[in-house]
C-alpha cells in the first residue's frame, strides 16, 4: 500500500527514562535516618535490612521501607494474631510459674 501525500510516518514512542536505583549502602543510610525518630520515641526494632525494617511498640507495628528511588514509606498496623497469642501464652506461663513457686514454697514451709 502506498502512503498518502498528507500522511506522516508513525513516530515511535520515546523510550522510558532509565531508573537509577540506589545502592544498598545508600538505602541503609537513608533507613538509619528514617528510624532515628522512632527508636528515640520508644519503638523496638524487630528486624532490619537495607531496604526495610519492622518495629513494634505496645499494641502497634510499624513497617518502614526505602524504595529503589530512595523514598521512605511507612505503614502502621495493629498486632497480628500470632503476636496476640504469643503475649497471652507468655502471661499464662508467667502466672503458672508464679503459682508453682508459691505452692512449692508453701509445701516446704518457707511461706
């Protein structure tokens, strides 16, 4: 098929700009700066890598992520069911051991 006199050749779309991801070392520096206010505020770091960290405080969890462009994202959520059941188990074991110690002390005549 012959082209029309007024038709223009189809232009190819411009290639997307290359994304230059940050290095793990740069991400680690950004992560340290992002975590400083949280750790100063009493958050405990559960796990941390160059690109993400998981923190907890009281009944809340906080996920902090550094994307490949160096932007920091945070997501705060409640406790997971596994964390809730773990805390309940710890309390039950603590109270059971306290009762066991009181029983043994009573039997031995210490109390």
